[in-house]
C-alpha cells in the first residue's frame, strides 16, 4: 500500500494508499484541485519542559517524539504556512478542510487559515469525557481539543449533511461541542512491544462524525499527517476514497494492517438522511402536465374541512380564492403560510393520499435518469 513520494502520472490519484515522504513535498506532487476534503492533525508543538510525573512518581507517557519538536514559533509558523498552502492547492473549488489541535497550536493554525483565504465555517470543541488529569495541579485539566472547519474560499459550495447530523443527534440540531471519549481500550493500537502505537491516536467516533457531516460516498479524503490511519479506516468503512501521507515507517506499518482489516459498510447502509432543500425542485404543475392529477380533480385539506379544484395551469381554485397550492391552503386556514405539499390530499380508492407522494415519485424518476 505504501507508495514512494514521486507520483508518475499527474492525472492519476493514488487512491486508498499511504504515501511515504514529507507531507509538503508529497502534496505538491499530487494534481491540483483533486481532493474533496482534508482532515489534518498536525504536530502540536507541545513545548514540553522536562519530564512530567504522576503523584506516585511514575513518568507520564507524553508526546515527546522528534516529529513534534520545533525550535521556535517562527519555525512552526513557517511549517504551518507551507503545509496549508500545499493543502489548499489540492482542494477542489468546493472543497473543505478540518484541522485539529490543542491550545499550543490551534490559534496559530486558525490565523494562517484566514491569511491564506480559507473561510472558517465553525470551530468545534471536542470535549473528552475521560481526559488525562493535570498531575501538577497548576492548571485546569485540559479536557478538550479544538477543530476548525473551513471551506477553500467564501464562495465554496461545501458539503454539509445537516439532516444526517441531526438524525445522529436524536432529531436535535448538532451543536459545536462534541462529547466523545479519548481513544482507549480495544481501539487503542499497540506496537509489537505492547506500547501505544501513536501518542495522539484519534477516536474513530470523531472521524465518523466529521466524514458523515462533510463528505459523500465516493469523495476523496486526504490526511497529510496519517499516523496510525484513523482517517483511512473510517473513510474505507464509509465508502470514501482516502489518501494518507506518513513519513514514519512504524506508523505506516500499523496503519496498513489496520486498514486491511477494515470492512466497508454495504451501499444501503451508507445512505444518510438528506435535506428536503437538497432534493430536485418539482413544481405542482408538473403533476398536472403528466396526468398524475387531472384538471377539475378535487383536493382535500389534511383535516377534511376544505376542498379545492385543480386547474390546468397547476393552480387551485377554492371558495373565493385562486392561487398556488400554498396560497390557497394558507387562505383557507387563515394562516400566514402553508406547505401545500403536506396540506393537500387527493382520493384514490376511497383513501386520502398526500400530493407529496406524487412529488416523491417524480423525484425518484429524476434520480434514475
């Protein structure tokens, strides 16, 4: 699965593979405007000062790997500027990016996103329900990380599956504070010595929410700091294509094994709730043109109190009122507005059927073609 840095064909994307090399060089070797979403979990630049110990004197397994070491904020800012520029070049015009970080680096990333012309859509607080305690007792327990979601530019028509997130959240609008536990137990990957394979492995639940919210099946998701492959594993499960970039051979090895053992969900299970606004527009007149409802046919209100006749031009005529299905319904109910699609019913074999059913039939045919 590992591919060397040089990509032979500029047109061909190395889908579902983990690329070996420096993330900036590798991104610059890939074709421009070829990626739908980027999820980036860059080094945090933790500025650790000496070892950290628990009250029982045992050493805390903190992030002290060489890849998280930067000599100064200036060096880190240049690194941030370079990888974000490479990432922006790869995004399609309607593409978007998620970055995640801690208080050490997320503000510097946020400023650079705006400097480069990205358009910040939300910041999300990932609240860890099981954070690591603050052992020295000198600060608050650091119980969250911050994600920033941004489109490539202000005019981008980015993907946002609003209804799907609302369904995941028991029918309530999804908020920008997400309570998800840290990666522990069976999900925490171990190396051959039995130690954590990666110090900042992200939980699959976090990536599941990000990808369901902001991508569609078949979209290309790139992760330039692939680590142990959480983004790739969740992308594969959800029917998305992924590209990972990871320079550490040990992480690539763990990620490749993990993704090989990941199964894609079946097609039907990958479909999510969509917004009515995202559906193709169907005018009431189309139902009349196609003979699904005939001019002169009577429609009945949902409560059975009112009726109106269908006219050849797709308007209704009721007592003292002519107009659209919405206008006539609102007038008869004495209401400021009315959704005529759910208000009006026609009769078939003695049963009252909402006219919206006919609209759904037309939409289904439009999808087929």
